[in-house]
């Protein structure tokens, strides 16, 4: 039964809105840093609006219980339902490593340099130590949850390659190491790319990439279920360390 609504139109308009806003940001701002901030905001707003509420997205640093920090990450997708704490300090957000599901860099255009840069940022998060405790329940205790692979990727409006998603992109994103692999990315004007343990460099040109990226990210998050049970005491030990000595 038709009610005059069209899901195809709804999904199409979602992508068109993202692509238009990314294009406006690129044209409206002259300073590269300002352009970058505006593009980052567009992607963040997409995820903040459409991801299920158990997930949040923010620009942040990631920290582990050993006191090590990642580099600043444009977009961190993290758990808020089961995370016991998220730090806010001087306008900055700091997220415990155990709470992180995915990290993305947001740039104006994809090229070999930006792929390398994004890999470095993603690797700085995956290298952090993560705790995982056994999970108590009414009938006893579940074993500690194995640590899951943190999704990493790159989000852009355009591609510096021609064609935008041809062989040069495949070569650039192909990577055998899981430490800095880019698992999922979107080039809003052209398509998406994805990698997994068995196949890296899968390129999908399409007409509505931003919506396709959102759906693929949600599907991958569903596969991961919940984050591990964080060892809060591992972080609490820092309270007894004298920072002035």
C-alpha cells in the first residue's frame, strides 16, 4: 500500500544533503584548516544524527590504562551505554581505548598522502592497551570478551585520482597489516571502499555513497555487539601517582 512516501527518495536525499554540505564547505572557506574543520563537522553530524543512541561520535584523543594517548582523531565512534567514563578537559574529549568501536579521518580529498596519514592515525589507536574483565551475570560469570578489531577509515568529498575510484586507489588502500589497515571509507562524490582480513581494496562506485557508508558502518557495528568490560581499577591506579615528583 502506497502512502505517497518513498524510501528511495529519503535515502537519496540523505546522501545529497551530505555531499552538498561538504561541497559548500570546500567552496566557502579559504583556509585549509577551516575547510577541514567544516568537513569534519559534516561527517560528525551525520553519525551523531543517524547512529543508534548506544553509539556516540566525537573528535577526540584515545587513552589507555598505561597512560598512553593516541593522536588526535577526527571522528571516534564509541560506546556510551557501557562505558563508565568519558573525560572532558579544556574543551577536549578523551575516551578510554576499551570504549572505541571505530575511528575515521575526515579530509577534503583522498590521495596517497592522505591514505598514509589516516593509516598513521588509525594505528595510534589500535596500538593502545585495552583491558577486558570477566562479566558477572545471575548464573555465574562469562569469560572476558576477546578484544575486537577497531574499525578504521577515511572520509572525503573528492578523489585526486582519475578515475576517482580506479586502480590507483585500490593500490593505495591495499594493506596486509591489520595494525594500520583502512577497513572502510567513503568518497562522497564517487563511492565507498572496504577491506577485511581476506580481501582488501574492494571499491564500490555508486551514486549515493554517504548513505551506503552509513549503512555499512551500522552493519559492522551490529556485528561487534558490545565493547569489553573495562577494568576501571587499572585506570584508578593513576590517582596514587605523584605527578609533581
